[in-house]
């Protein structure tokens, strides 16, 4: 018996000692930049002997749970000095770290090149990150550093040409991109009809573009997410930086309200090229301005609050007879709360408003339209252990759509006031998202988003026979607008339609060896808002409309698979992905559709489908004096709208006879090169090369005579293309050596856009020559070679 008792005691002691050995503790904290207290996103907190680690979230917070023991901790962020410390985990620890820049440069950039380096272990794929420092290096039109123009150099991203608004991702339309600034929705990302973006690089902290494998916390768009965070402000010292350019200038001020606890940031930009138009006897105007603001206050170790805003306006006028004003206004109040060293939360109250106004004095009316929303978000991140993290939360957005209001601009105009029917909707979502490191080689990301869209009542809605607002004439083979048989007045308290969708997401990463991995993802997304536009590039006059009785929500299924490799320890990275996208309920327009001020848009649209597939390749050099990347995309983007089977015996033709046709943003070949060379401490040089297949368009395929007039006729949609697009841009940056002795430091940026003066076609129009009477094609090109000089400063 004594032996048995001793044996049982030994086993108990063994289990007890094992239990003690398995006891785990949590290390958590915040990592910031030493000189400003600006929190850092994506900093690596690693434990080399355990081959594990974690990165900081959007607010600089990290948390990791490990077995009890003494370990070597390494905190690293490229551009900053590594921090190494031996720590003993025998209890839960909270450690905040501050990193200092290894070298002080002109751009006081918080986010540096390491955020652009690929993590081959994480299951996240189809995401690109650009640092503000890189964006400022990329040569662009008129020397203005530009976020949107910069992401166009990434694989899978294009636009509709020079001076075009927005951007297209993996064959998707402009309205299929979710653009967020400090979590607030931006509905129009362009200034001056696409020449510049609304984002001031000086005020930006972090930029991520999700093209696929989109986390479950995002929803509402089926193509991509561009997530942008503004800087928080320097809580240690007052700082200022800005620039004076050829067409615009900018200034950013930041500093402490209460040292180490509260800070402010305010930045503004304004263009002034219109001031020179009177010198050329032009009574026109075209300018923009915007304002970025942010306040942050650290209440205590567990609570931080942020108040941020953006306001921007564009004004374009031809004398006083035509004045166009449009822009965004957003505001966001956020509260970070730490429930424990493992549970981080963020509550956001967000307001967003996009306004479009037009005055036509020669006609005598004003036009006002827009969309506004109120957004409540609550997101939580739970660091369960070093292998499993869970994100979950709720999101509710209330929308108000103003399609347009016409009112007289003067007493004698003769215009009667008319308000197009306003629309209302509510979008609710709940999600859970997990990051799971299953083994040393296999990591998974999986989650589920549930979305509910409620199309609320409105003052009036048309009623149609057989609930069909669009009829088909088999004799003429044409679609025609149906006349309403009645007008219903459901009132704003009712409901017109309800949609529910489950949106699963899953991705994986499998480590082949220490330097390479394969990744795959499946993403399902629902989009309930639609941009009403049948132009290749959206204009401010385009309006947004919600899904409802006649417009179904768009549904996406996207599959992606890729190979990723670090070369020479990450000095070079290679990424290649293939993708396939299938979209249901993509709206299409009948021939001759009138979209402007149309109070019954359902009479000119049909629900179709779209698809896109392709191959993306990205090769980057991440370190050294010479850096840059080469990106190539081979892809196809198509859509189809077959005929409906509504009337027995009547065969509808659909759009384009129901056949697949090229979308306006189909560009099979897209090649981009960016290179940057730091020659010495005084000079650096940058260049871009861009080549794209010409965008699809329609040219006349024949003509006929009618009452003495020559009338062209067109074939099937988007069968022709504009000439291929290509150009080279260069820039040189001069940093005076005497900067080191001055409080005010400056640099000169000399740039040339389109070096070899390529006259890329924005459009080709056909007309009859007045002298010869012959038909001719006329190319319209916006820019040739454009030199520019910009002076940047900081103090």
C-alpha cells in the first residue's frame, strides 16, 4: 500500500508540476513614437526563442499570452531603433514602449517602409500598404503628393484615365470601393473632378488597401476597402510642416494641449491656380480646399478618446452663369477602452455627409443633392492567447438620400421648386473574425458577418402593372419606360424592402519554409448602395441610391490563391496571386437611359451580373539606397444582362443581346514600375513607368443618311478600345545640407510628369469636317509633359 500511495503521490506531483509549468501570463501595452507619443501601427513584438510574436493594432495596443518564464523580447519597426529587453513573466505585465527614429528626415513620417513588407505567416492576403514616406516620393501630376494616384501603381488597381475620379480594383467599379477616413465613409475621394484626391498626406498615419480576403469587420462594398487613419497629434512638442506647390499649398500644425496626455492636429490645403486666370482674361474659377482636424486625450491607462473631422469643398465656375460646388464633411468621436490586458474595445460615433450643388444662373435654378449617414460602431479585439485572437462587433448605419432638389435662383427665373423623392435606409451588421495559428506552419483567418438592410418608407413611390417598371417592345426590340398606374404614399414610418445576408470569410497561410508560403481566401460580400452613373468615370452629378423594390443588392463571391516569398531575409519580396470574382445583381442601363434628375430610376435599369479574373505579380526591393517595385496584372472584367422571362411568348434581348461584354474598366494588361534612389544626403531621385491596355469604348461601325444628315450607328457595347496608355514620370528631391543647423528645415522637389509628352487619349470623338465634309476622329488628351516645383518645410 505504501508503494501505491507513493506512486499516486508521484503522479499527482507530476500533474501539479506540469500544471505549474503550463501556467501562462499576459504581456500587454502600447507602443508609440518617442518624440511625439504618436502610437505606431504594425510594430512587431517578438519572442525569438519561442518563434512567436504579435503586432500592434490601429491604436498601438498589443497583447500576448505566454508560458511563465524569462525571455528575450525584441520590439522592431523599420526606420526605428530595435528595442531588446529581457523580461520575466511570472505575473501579468503591462509594458509601454517608445521607439526613436534612427535618422531624422524632413518628412516626420510615423509609418515607414516596414509596413509595406509582406508577412508570409499571416493568412491575410490581397492587401497592400503604402507608407506616407513612399507616397510623398512618387512623382504625380503638378507635384502634389496623392494617395489615390499612388495606389494606382499597385497590382490590380487602375482608373478610367487621366483626370478621372476614383479607382477600380480587380475589375470592379468605382462605387464598389469602401473608402474610410478615420472609419467615416467618403463617397467622393476626388478634388477637381479627379486631378487630386481629398487626402492630405501630411495628416495621414496609416493606409491599407484590401483587394480580397477582406476581414469580416468590413462590409457594404464588393470590390475593395481603402482604410485610412489620420495622425493623432504630437503630445510632447509643437510641430509644423507643409509645402508650397505649383497649384496648391498645405500646412499642418500639431502639438500638446496637456503634455503627454492630450494633443491636437489641424491641417489645411488650398489651391490657388484660379487666381491667375484673370491674367489670361478668363472669368472662370476652379479651386478646392480641405481641412483635417483631430484631438486626442488620454484619460488614464484604460481610456482614450479621439475627436476627428474632415471638411472639403470644390468650386468650379464659368463666370457667374455656372457654379458647381461639391465635397465631403465627416466627424468621428471614438472611445478606446481596455477591459483587461486581453480585451480591447473601440466605440465610434460617426457622421458623414456628401453634398453636391449646382447653380445655372442662365437658366435660373439651383440644384442640390447629396447623401448623409449616421454610423454607430462598436468593435472589440480579444487576445485569447498567442495563437488565437478574436475580433467581434456591431455596426449600424442610417442613410438619408437626397436625389436632388430644384429651386429658383432668382425671382424672375420662372422655375418651380421641385424636390425629388428622398430615400431612407438602415444597414445593420454584426461580425466575428478569428486569427488562428493552428501549427507552426498553418495559420487560419475565418469569420462571419451578418448584414441586414432595411429600405425604409418614403413619401411617394410609383406602382406599375405587374410590378414591372420597364417594358419590352418585341417589334422594335427595345426596352421602354413603363407608365405608373398609381402612386403609393407609404410614408417614412413604413418599410419597402428587407434584405438579410450571411457573409462568410476564410483565409489560410501555409508556410513552405522560413522564406515562402502559399495563401488562399474566399470572401462573400453584400453591397446595398449603388452609384447611378453610366459614364466611364463618375462625376459629382452622379447620385447614390439604395437597394429596394426594384434594385437588388449586389452579392460577391471572390476566390484567391497566391504564392509569397521573402528573398534575402526580406530585402526583396515576391508576391503572385490569381483571383476570380463573381457578382450578382450588378445594375445595367438600357440604351438611351436618362439618369440626371430622374425621379423613377427603376424605369431605365436592369439587374445583371459581372465577373472578373486575373493574375497579379508584385516584386519589391525593400531596403538600401535603391528601392521600389514592379507590378503586373493580367486580367479580364465583363458583365452580362440577359433578357427577363416576364411575358409568355416574348423573348427579351437583354443588354447587348444578353452576351458578356467588356466593362468600362477592363484593362487586360497593366504594368507599373516605381523606383527610388537616395544618391546621398542631399539628392534623391524617383521615377514611375505606367503602361495599360486602352479602356473599352464605342466607336461608330457605320452610318446612314436621313433627311440630309449623316447619322452614325454603333455596334455592341464596348467592342473597341482607346489607344494603349503609357507614360514616364520623374522627380528629384534636393535637401540642403545646411538644414542640420536650422530650426526650419526644407526641401525642394522638382518633377516632370509625362516626360516624353505622350498624348494619351481621354476620349475619341467622331465628327464631320466642316471644310471637307468627311467624317473624322478627334483625339482628346488632357495632359502632355507637365513640369512642377514644390517646396516642403517643417519646424
